[in-house]
């Protein structure tokens, strides 16, 4: 069954810029001279190192155990020697964080115990899939990096009737998910069916934006072999791929404000990259040691999609993409709307790294911030139905309790408000500041 969906609350039409890299097939990036593997690259407790410096390791060997229930294992992406376990600068946490530093030996030798679990889903039980997801260190690859094994075991009082697989990839420039769907449609659907079986969900809906017609066709052909899977084709509009926006658009259900999650309305949502990673773990025994990363933007010579080992330096991938076209104006980890500007490219690929965007100096020109004219465009654009001008105005003045009263914590930080603002006010940055203050106060009150 195919459903075409055009409705959406808020959002903005943004230039997709997908054409820069969408025709570039996925290619293996190679093995760099050093891999830096943070023990905090997922939501929850950091993993705990199970190796020590000078240890020899092989590809797929576990090097850090989950540090708690909400945590994830970490594995060696290739064979080599553990060079150090030391603090390195973390590009997402923006601080020093403990990391395992691996020096590859170039052999790419697999661990002896790495073997397929099953060749089809009939030969594997739901609890085995959940256990494998935990042991393989699989997390959400759409950006949030929530441990998949935890998602597959929602609270017993939550009745889940629908699983959405998110292939929207609404963030401009990025095409990693697009290429995975196009090149690995069968494995994506195998992984999706595994997610459904592990969680006991009978209804599965694949969700793709209509600006990816070749991926839609590939998925349609792969779906013809299975009963019970549906396809939702959504009109392209940012931030369509947000899980709350997806749930509302496809099913008409409104996820409650934080700490509300999709399972509160009977839904689970995963990214296509996550499904592919789970399929790889089941069919080949390979844990999550690599992922597809888009290196793109007008500031890079050859926009590309790479299968990159976790821990690969961003500088290495940029060089593999032909290097800079000139002096870059800005390098962003992720896309232009929700990504993070980097102060250095000598940081590694994480489990949640979907892209590296290089903007030119002309694109990165800082425009003057003007006074708010109360035009209301940010309110119209907000997909969460918030009033960004008032939240940001209170935050700018240090009035964090007032910002909280305007539902600052409901903000998904999509950046629509800042994008649409004619006065070029950094609304989302002020809202992030308010959220950080509110979170800190709440922790102090516990």
C-alpha cells in the first residue's frame, strides 16, 4: 500500500542541495592512520573500556562494554593495536572526553567469533534480535544515537501498533540515507522487518520524501516480496524527518511534550541506517563499526558518500573528497539546519555522524542582527507550535523561568525560526541557551 502525504504543521521550504552528492555511489573511504573511538557517542551512560594500551585487536572485536542499561558496546573498526586510552576533544559534547585510540595495522583482519546469526528471520527469536542489537553496539543512526536494544523493549504499559522507518532525510545537502536505500534496499527492509519482529509490531510503514524518486522505486521493488509493509511518500519540507513530525504527518497522532516519546502514542521510529546496520549484524556478524557519511558542500572539490570506519578523522574524509576548493568559510558536522560548526576538522566520525558540510567563505558571511519586528514568521514556521520570538527574547535577557513558561523545552532545535527570520536573529541559539539553563536547574533540584 502506498500513501502520498502533503500535510505538515509549520516547517519551511529549504533548498535541498541534494544534487551535489545524490548521484555519488557509496565507496569505502579506506583505513586512516589512526582511529579515535569515544566511549560517549550515544545517549546514555558511556561504554567502559575492556582493552588496555598495547593490546592487539581485530575488526569487530569488542573494546568497550555497555556502561548501563541505556548504553552501547563499542568495537574495533579494523585490526591493529590500542595506542592509548585518553581524553580527546569531542565534537558534539564540545569538551574533552575519554576515547580509545586505535592504530590500524592495515590488515583489516576480522575477529574469529564474528559470524552470521541467521540467514532469514524465521530462524531467529525476538529476544535474540534485541540481544544482538545490544551486543553489536547498534544505536539510532539518524543523529540521536539512542541505543536500539532499549528502543526495542518499550515499557510494558505502552502498546505499540506501528513502526515507522524514517528515510525522509530532510536535512539539506545530506544524501547518506538516500544512497543506502538506493543501493541496499533489500537489507534495509530485512533490518526493518527485524526491528518489527524484535518489538512485536505487526504494522510497518516506510517513509520517504518525494525528492528521492529513485530510492522510492528501489524500496517499492524490494517491498513487493513482503506482505504487511506500507510505503508513505511525503512531500519534501523541512523538518519532515523529525520523528514527532513524521508520526503526526503519517498517522495523525501528536506526541506529548517532553519527556513524551513516540511510544506514548503507540509508535516506534527508527532510521534506515539503523535498519541496515541491524541487517548487517544478523546476516554477516559485523557489529556497528562503520557507517555511511556524506561529505558535501560547495567548499569541497568532489562531494561524495563514503562508508567510513568509526573514528576516522574528518580531515581524512575531506581529503578523500578532493579537499577544499579554497579557504573554507565553515565546516559543519551534519547539515546546515541542525549541524554543529566545527573549530577543527581533526575530530572523528561518530556513530551519529551522517555528514560533513563544507561551506565557502561567501556562504558563511555573518549578517547583522536587527531588532525583532514581531512579524510572526517564526511562529508560523515552528513545527512544534511554539512562539520562538518570546522564548528567545526572555533567554536573551536571562529570564530563563519565563522562557520555560513559554515551553522552551519543547523546542526540537530544528532551526526553522532562525532560517525564516527577516531580522536574522539567532533565535534557536538563544532557545538552546535557555534549555541548557533549565536542564541544569532541574538537575540541581533533584
